[in-house]
């Protein structure tokens, strides 16, 4: 049975601020399972609003905000890649595993990354999350 988790670009965006999740403001998860940037959840608590902005399920005012370790792990792995240097407006659709950088469709068709392992960013995200899930399963079994 495949226990991989597929992430898409919307999974990496705070649904309240619409900003990309970042390690400096890590994604955190409420008991209902929805994730938000830590600053978003702190703002909710400061406003004494103790309901998930997505599903409106209440959470306790004493809740300790916890990082979403799976998303943090994915962000840490993706952060090591750079945007396309030649076409920054088109960056981010493919990843060159040898050069550890993102590149666009134009560069995919060029000889620049010839012979290198390359994959769509969505596949990279799936690979990263699969490795994290397998690690978590191994730890649970020990």
C-alpha cells in the first residue's frame, strides 16, 4: 500500500495571509489538521479568536502551537534549490538534481542540464514527502 503524501503548491501557502510558508515563519497545524504560518496562529490567539479560519472548529486557548514537521521537512529540502538563473520569470517547474537548482521549460529543452537527473517540482515534493513518511513509519516500528 502506497502511503505517500502528495503536496501541491496550495499546500505550501498560508490560507489566511496567502504567503508561501517559510522556515522563518514555519507552518503549524491545528488539532483539526489545517496548517497556517506560526505568525497567523499567534495573531489569532492575540485577537482571542480560537477557531480554525478554514473549518471554524474551535481550539483551546491554551493550545501550544506545534510545527507541521512534514511541511517543515519539505521546505528545508526545497530551500536548497535555486530559481532559474536564465529565466527567473519562468522558474520553478523543474529541478536539476545534480546542480540543485530549479529551471524552466526553456532550459529543459536546452543542453544546459543534458545528462543530469531532472524532475518536475511536483515529483520532487512527492519524493521528499515519501522519504519523510517512510522515516516516520520506521521510527514508529522500533
